C-alpha cells in the first residue's frame, strides 16, 4: 500500500494546490452533467476516457455495468439512478461496456464461475443478452460471440433502465438522453450504438462551418414514453 500513500502525498502536495479553486467550489456542492454507468473493471477510467473534470460525471459502477429492472429489489443501482435524476437533475445517461469483460466471460461460460454464487446470481440480469448473442452468433467464433455479448449487454441494460420510474417519466417528456457505448481497451476507441445503423459505431468529432468541433455521439432510442403529435 506504500504506492497509494505516495499517491496521496503527491495529490496533496502538487495536484490539490494547483486546482484549489476547483476543489473549494466542489466542497459547496456538485452539478454533474452525466450519469456514467460502467463496469468495476480497473482498466476502465471514465474520467480519463472522457477527459472529464472532478464533479462532471456521476458514477455507477458494478460487475458487468448491469442495471436490474426496477422492482427487482431496491439496491444501490435503483437508488443511484433515482438520486441522479431527481436530486441532481442529470439529464444524460451513458451505459458503457468494455472489451475483455470478466463479467461477460462468466456469463458466456457459467461453468467457469466456480464458487462465486453471488456473481452467478447477479449475472442473471444479463440473461437476455446472453441468449441473443448466442442465437445470433451461433456459427461464429468465440471472439465474435464475446463481442456480440458485450454489445447486447449494453442494450439490455438500457432497456432495463427504462423500467425505472424516474427514467420513464423523463423519457415521456423527452427530457432525458440515453447512450450505449463500448470502450475498446486495446485501441482506446469508444463505439456508440446508432439506432439508425443498428450497430455500434466509433464516436468521432468533425469540424462544421460556423460550429467548430462537433462530436458525433448517437443517442439510444428509448422504447418507452408518450405519443407526440410532431
């Protein structure tokens, strides 16, 4: 643990003094813009990935970036979502999976979980993703099936997300944006699900006349909400 202590010392001696104004402002409250749902995997760093400052992302992390459907117990996920939307006023939610995900490996090969009953039970929240990936990629190799599972899991959790009342209410009035991403650890790419293309495509930025740098981040199309006349 010595390296952690040295890291704290570096933060207190160098990082904090250089950003004192930011931290003093954050001491009075937070105003994050995005609820970022991702895996607990140590290789995934949402702030580094998005270049976000402290206070800009509200994190929800667990094994497999899973969001149980509402009503399956009042756990940390439901409480975090409710607080993010109703107390903090967040209006953007990203569900971000990643390559080489251990949770997805366990889902695809449950026999390898061994003496991990809690993990086995938790991964039941992704059973629909497993079945879709296996049925649609039955003749594909292991790598293709794993990639399909990682992507399908992101989409499955976005569907679960919409069963939460606080989410459904904001979607009904078009006040909430949902995004499904997959982070590629080896390449640094972020792939976002495009409803129009019905596949994950690389997030990119482009220059547009009069607008400067504009990011292309497809929004997930919600399946719940009220009918609109426009």
